[in-house]
C-alpha cells in the first residue's frame, strides 16, 4: 500500500511518501512527479519517514525525480528516510548522490 501527499513548507514543495514504493505502487506516484516537473518546481523535499519498503522501481522513480529537477537547475532533498529504504540507498551508494537530512527545516536551510 502507498500513500502520498504534496504540501508546501515555505518555498519548498514537500512530497511525503508512506508505505511501499515498489513496482505495484510506482504508477500511482508517477503522475505527481510529472506535475512537479511540469510546474518547474525547483525545491523539492521528498519526505520518506513513513516509507517502509522500496524496490528498484521505487529507486528508479526517485532517481528520475532527482535528475529531472536537477536538469532545471533545482534540487531534491531526501528527508527522514530510515529502515529498509535507508539501507537500500546505502547499499546502492546513493547516500553520496542524494542530500539526506533528518527534518524538513534542515532540508529548507540546505536549498
């Protein structure tokens, strides 16, 4: 199961994702990613504290968001990731590629 919510934290667009981000649920979040990119949003915080499980499809969606926002001169911060998703990011070496922070306030300060 997947749930997500898009909100604002000052001038930062927050996409909070909870549950499982896998091959079954990624199609649900792709339209939201497309809207963020189409709107030209350059400050995105991906709030993952509620994310329980991620697979290669979920990683692909995050990498796609990251690359597309960066190509517009923006950035994506990963907030609150823990457990299995954090371990997958570490194993894939993505902790070095992504700016991973503990809180939304910390993410907002780093833009």
